């Protein structure tokens, strides 16, 4: 069962991640690291590091990679009791390929254990146990079964609020297919995260305000505009500029941002503070090749979140 009192349940596939030990192209790397990475479990790990009670639900294969994935996420303080093990399907794997034009990823996840999840995977009482259920647009792209699962969780009567990170992955499905599906699913959520670049690719919009016009039903829509700013559209529109960051690698920063914003929501913070917390966690993620970076020191975090607008505008994070 979900850990009693869990605040958040994150649902989605986590794969084994193979990365060069240093930021060099995959075909040239002599040494590799093996870790666990998935958008939803990344959010869960960041939330746990901030002191939240959080659970992760998924399926993995009955194989060494699946056991490593579950052990790694559990070791980060996330409840994994809703993870099912399948003997008839493997754990997915993906590779990071750093290069001068950015990091590419290579997926080997077709037919994975997680892709077998369907609308019967998570009973309604388990889905409603936490205050917040977090989903992403990656899951419906995995299979027709997974699409049915996400639609069920978004359309059924529910008590838990649902957050949905659009998380468009071109490697999983073409934009012509993904655009209308992701808009439909996002419209059913209570809180939505989307990058402005994603929204442009999916729906042809160019400005944050245009995204709100496309996604008019959710209570809150958060639009991330890369290194420029993040915008939250709810009862009012709020914009917080992004701090300056010496970027080491961008993969995983969106998950860190979502976790920071959700942490603020769970604590009852105002929108500006939620956006700032998202920015700070994303900045720390950008400073590392790892998807899971240690949480900032509590005193530093409070100082950054509480500074005035002028000090925030001058905030910068250097590479470690």
C-alpha cells in the first residue's frame, strides 16, 4: 500500500540509465555509469529530498536492472510498494550521448514492463490516497495500454489533485500524433507544466499567454521559457525570471523544476515562491550530469527564496 500519509504519488516508467562517466560522446567513452532515471521518479526523488512523503508506482522487469532501479529509488526515500515486477517483460534502458550540440538520448524501451500498465494497474483508492497525483505525457506515448491508464486517471471522479507535465518526447511519437493527444490530456489535469518550446512544437504557439489560451481548463498552467523565465497562469498571471546558470547538462532540469513548484504548492506557498523554488532546483540540476542532485542546503534555499526582486535578478549559480 501507499505509505500512510503520502502527500504525492508519481506514476510512470523509470529505466536504467547508461551514461559516459565524463561528458564525452557515447562512442568515445571508456567508462560508464549505471543509474535509474525516469521523469516521474525524478520528481519523486526531488520531493523526497525536500522532506515530502512521496510514492512511486510503475512496473519493472524481473531482472537485475529492474531490481537496481527499485533499490535506487527506495534508497532516495521514496516509497516503492506500488511497483509491480513482471517476469514476461524487461526493464527499459536508455543511453545518454553528450556532444558539442547537446545531449542526445537513445531509448531501448519498446515492450518494456512499464509499457504493459493499463487502466487496471492502479486501483482508484490507491490513486486517491495522496493529496497529489503526478503524471506526464511520456506515459501515454509508451503504448495503447498506457494511454488508457492515463485517460482513466484523468477522467474518473477523483479526490486527489492531478499534476501533468506535458514532457513531449519526439523520439516516442511524431508531433502530428502527440499534439492533439497531449492537449486533450493536459486539459483534464488540475495543474500543468509545459515548456514554451514544447508548446510551440505541439500547438504552434509562440508566447506564454498563448499557451494559456490553448490550455484554458486547468486551474494552473506553468510555462517554462528556458533560461529566460517561468510563468504561472492561475487566478492571476505571475512571471519569475530564471537565475543565471553555468549549464553542464540540461537533461532532468524540467523534472527538478516541477518538483520544486509542487513542493511549494504542497506547503501552501504563494506563486512567486513556488516558481522560485522550481528555478532553484532546476539550476542545481543543470550544474550536474546526474538526474538526481542533492537538495540545496536549507539555509541557502531559504535565503534565495526570500530575497527581494533585485537580489533575485542578480542570482547566479556556477558550475561545481
